[in-house]
C-alpha cells in the first residue's frame, strides 16, 4: 500500500499536494511518496501557502514553519556564523533547547553528535560533517562513490519502546548522480502534515543545500517517504492558553490552501536567486 504523489516543483506545492492526498484518503495514509524538484524554490504562489500555514500555526500557539524547519537545519545560525562556526554555535544553544523540548526538536543534534562505540572506547562523532568531508573528497577525485552517504536519526537506545516524545524523521540517504548532482531521500515513521509537514520540507531542503554547497555538489531533488501520514489535530490547555486545533479546523486549513491559485502561479526562481528563495515568515 502506498500513496504516490506527482512530482512537484517546490516545497510548498509538494506539501499541499501531499496534504490534499492525505485529506482525500480520510485524513490518514500510508507510504506517501512525494518528490520535490527544487527544494529551495519559492514561487509567488508559494508565499501564499507559506503565509497561510504559518499564520494558522501562530494563531494556534504552536511552532511556526520556520521554527519547525530549524529543528532540522538551523539556518539562522548558519547565516550568522557561517559554515565554519555553525556546529559550535549550535552546541552553544543546546542547553537552552534541551530545557524547552527534551528530545523533540533536535534533529540537527542527532545529525551532528553521535556516540561511536568501538571495543572499550566511546567517542562522539559528527556524522554530518564526516559525510560532507567524505563526499567532498569523492567529488574532487577521479572516481566518485555515489551511493555511500547515509545518516540514521532513529536511535534504539533512546527511541525503542517509546510511544511519545520520540523522533518522527528516521533516516536520510544522500545520492550523487553521474554529473555530481546531490539528491536526498528521507523516511518518516510518522508525519503530522499540519503541525510539521511544511516546515519539515523547508528544513530538509536547507540541509540538502548546505551539504551540496559544502561538498561541491549541485543541488538536486528531494524525495520524502512518509510511512504514515495524517492530517493531525488535537488541543491542550497550558496556563489558560489553548494550543492546537480541532479536526475541522485542520481540514479547513487544507481546503483554504487548496483554493489558492497555485496552478496559475509563476515558476520558481532560478538557483542564482538563492537569497530570495529561502525567505520565510519571520
């Protein structure tokens, strides 16, 4: 059982196409497969989708699109500190993040800090940095290994047996084509399309672009496999403030986005306009 989605040009349009398919399936679907041609592209119509979803999340007092995206790739830290200072800057903000989110919301930590056990020795490695350095040496060599770049997010020592507060993104597989274009395929064990879906796509696109830029590859397509996807809903009261939404409110959001004039929008900008293409609501 799987739910194929036609290839979409941008993150926002991919999210809308996938969310619409899940909604049409009754709000729940399995093995939703979506391919995004330009993981950084933002067309004129995409701004309407991003703004509509972001406004909905803000009004319901949950993480914004940018907030969700930053759990996968902290773009603001890269912008301030550059690639050489990114990892140290992220490590510096981790104590505050751990107080706020426990294990949720720190995918980038799992990508950059992992305990490697060899015999009696245990050391902390940075899988993302190691992957980038290895990929860079391969791209610069006469013979390039194209299918050896993978990262796991699921950690059985932390996640096995837990039913809540555990990772949804499970695995990332990077691939180089013959012309050294970088593709990324990711797998989610569960995908909440309202609360997380759009921000996840944005964050993954930024992560993929970072790996491409640092390794010397060209940016290619992003493919997401959601082994379970849902039009999520739920409310909770925290100190008199209601966080979340009802099922009818979630479905109204998807219907509102489906009514936007995406089909008549202008095409996404070229890759030379990267400074514009990564804009999001603040």
